[in-house]
C-alpha cells in the first residue's frame, strides 16, 4: 500500500507545482500557443502587414508537393530509424542477456552512445563516411563503389538513418534488456523441454512477452525520428542533396528560419504537434490495456 | 515410458561440488522421489536429467539411449515446474498444445490429446482462459496437462506442490499419484517434504550434501535407515538419537542416559566401548512400570495433545532431548515419566560415521 499525503488548502500544492508549471508554460504552452496563432495568419514579405487567413496556410501546406515529399521522406526515415535502432538493440540485448564473460562491461559500453549529443554523433558519422576523408567513404570509393552523400540522395538518406539510429540503439537496448530479464527463466526452460529450439523460443515466447516493451519503444522511436533528429540531419546533410533528406521538422525550420514564411512554418509545426499528440495518445491507450497479458 | 539410468553423475559449480557421483536406475513406470533438505543437490540432479544443466561427469540414459549430450528438446521428457512456468501470453489450450505444435502433430490429433488431458484433469472448462485468470491449483493442473499431452518417456516434477496451500497440496498429491499409476509413465519427483516423498514414491532417493544417502522403498527406509541423517529426516517427529557405547561383548549398548539395551537380533561388531548412537522412533517408546530397571527417566518440558495421541518433549539424564508419541491423552499430568525402549525397534548407528550397524551373523 502506498501512503498518500493529502495537503489541505491550495496554496502549498500550487507553490510546490509552480516550478514545473512555469517550465511547461514558458517552454511549451506559450510557444505552442504562438505557433497555433501564427498558423492562421499571413505576413507580407517585410513583416509590415499581417492578416487573418483562417486555414489557408494549412491548405497550402498540404497541397504543396515539396511538403508531401518531405512527409514521404519522414515516413521512410522514421520507419528506417525505428526499425534499425530497435532491431539492432534487440539483437544486442538478446546477446547481453546470456550469461557471458564481461557482460557488465559490454552492457555499459552499449549505453554510452546515448550520452553523445546528436550533432557530435553526426560529425562522427560524417568523418566515417566522408567521400574524400572518411575511413569508410574512402574505402567504398577505392573498391569501386561510388560513394558521395553530397551527390546521391539515397546514400545521404542511408547515412542520416544510420547516424540517427545509432544514437537510439542504447536507449532501446536498456529497455529491451530489462524486458528480457523480466521473463522468468523457467518459462524459457519449459519451452525448451517442450521441444522449442532457440530461434523458435525467441519468436513464440520471448518476442510476444516483449511486445509491451516493443510497442512502447516503437512510439518513442517514432517520436525521436520525427523531432529529435533535427541536429543530426542539420549537421550531416542539411536536408540535401536537393531535398533528399528533408524531413517535416527540417522543412518547418527551413520554411520559418531561412524563408521567414512564418505562417506556413507555424502551420507545419501545428501539424507535427497534432501528429505527436496522436502518437502519445495511442501509446497511453495501448499501454493501459496491454501491460499485462 | 522408458527406463532411466543415472551413472556416476557429478556436478560442480566452480569450486563447489554439489553432486558427488549419483547412481540411480529407474525401471519402467516407476515413480522415484528424490527427497532432501534444501541445497542437497536434488534439484540439480533433476535439471541434469532434464538437460537444463550439464553434468561435470557421468552419463544419463533414457530408455537405454545416452542423452547426456542432448538438448532438453531432444530428450522426450516433460517437466512440471515449482512455479508452473506456464506461457503467460497463451490460453490454457495453447499452453498445453505448444509442445505438440512444435512436433508438427496433425491438428485433430493435438485437439484430441488436449481435450482428453483437460477432461482427465477437470480443466476442460478453462481452455480459453489465460494463466493469470487461474488459481494456483488450476495452474498446477494446466502444468500437469502440458506434461501429459506430450506422452513423454519421462515425467519430471520439481517440487510442484510447494506453492499450494496445505489442503490443496494433499489433494493434488493423491491426484498426481493416481494419474501417474494410470498413465504408467516413469517419473522423477523432487521434494523437500518427507510426507510427500513417503506417500508418492515407489522408491525414494534420500539425498544429503550431494550424496544419495539411501535408495529404497519408503517402508524400507523407515524401517532400516542407512545412516543417522536418513533416520532423522524420514519420520515425523524425528527419530531420537541417543549416545551409547558398545557393551557386553557387543550384545548390548549402554546408553549415556543410564539403561543398558540388549540387542534383540544379535551382537554388533567392534571393541567394547565403541561409540554408538541408538535411534528410537518417538512412537516406539512405551510407558514403563516403576519396577522395570532398564527404562529412561524422562523429565517432561512440553506435552502436545493431538487428540488420538500425545507428543511428549523432554530430556533424559545427561541432558539429551527426547520426543515420544503415546496413544491417547497423558494420564495424570506429571513432570516426569519412565519410558522403555523395545529392543527390536532400536536402530544402532556408528557414532563416528553415522552409518547403520547391523547384527553380525
């Protein structure tokens, strides 16, 4: 039983909540409110006149082929990042879950990339894959595989996916490992006595029992790929070549900061905000229902 | 249905040796109970037979086939775990069918076996439930069902009753025994509960510190325990062990507590004064008359009335503890009592080795 402390009155509880409320208000509610307001306005090129245009910004954004291309890029990018980061993490966690020599060191090392800032991680990958100075980039070119992320959009996409996924592997790894360790050993032993070999055990016992973890991570990874990869993309490709690696968040930045088209950028931000709210709601709904089998 | 033989199996975890060479032969359809205190190696032995643990040395054969190097999945055994180890994400039906589906049995055959086992165990109405919706006793049955449908060569039970409450435990115990008889599957059952062991086993393996102290039928073990550990472990309350020395050219034991006990079945080997332990079960002590010379003067410190009998706790001269079970209520509550040992029911052990000393010739 958890003991609940009940405060009398409203002054003290409000005071205790104030710091968090202030942070939320200043860094979320205010900018989000401004974004929503901006999204229904249109400014002229010099910022002298502003007029109310209703949902026209949204209509224009949704009809814009560039925005649609960015949405497609985002879908490809997010699916690839989530798939790669979770797949790699699951493989690593399954290995770390075995009783191996030096398991602690192995686990600790795997957690480190999470502590690396996105831009730093991006630079690291840039150095590896740079066509003329990168270790791997040079090796690829030397072996007859033309590699240049500044020219080839597909390669650029592969590189940002790789860099973004790499950073998220640690996080996923921690959760997968915890999930694996929560599976009773005797259940796996029962399965092996029932005749299931390791691969079969994994797909019929381990994977289904991990499904709450997997779903939670899927949502977290999608949100990460949508929003937290701006730094990675900015440092690696700047959305290029062409617009090959321009995702929705990157496009909103380009639109608002470089093209100073505030109305359109705000509308794009609001669309993104609605997306993440929807994702989070799905997650809460699902987690509430499926924590226990 | 098959024979099981365990040959010279040892097991060490690092420098700690938990099994010191176990030999065991189980014939077809036999129910063997491995019993011992916690940490005696009984579960390790079971896990080695199952293939979940590798022996450091020795062989395991099931139905004559050497399975020592085989994975658990290739041994054709079924196991019931202490915590049942049901698959939490599968219905009862799926749980029971899991092993059969892996073996690729035709669907109608799987359905038939699951239905039969479910009816046998009285869980036919639960097939669509998931394990978390079941009570402890029901989970236990599902775990049994999962083992039965496999029709394995060997059943392994790892303390399957210890998570149940006392009443259910007694009920399930009888049920397991009945099922095992009916199906005739060779079984190895591990428990720390001596009552469970006595009631379930065709033969018992009493384990002590990684050794099989005695392998025999329950009644043999009760009547002729091989050493002082077995003597103390099997039987409730425990057998009394009283210090004594060999006297009268091996024909008697002189107890430290006073009386001289003349052996009913002949002399024991060894020099005069050889240190012995004389074992007497609490139920084999009888009240003695005042005129009997060779009786124990017991000072009582606790009487437990159990209705049909009373359990007496006291001390003999010299300070050794003594427990006695006498029929009915204790007549005239006294703080002292004279109890006599029936010589035919005394067990003689060597005090140094703890081993049973039988009459010579």
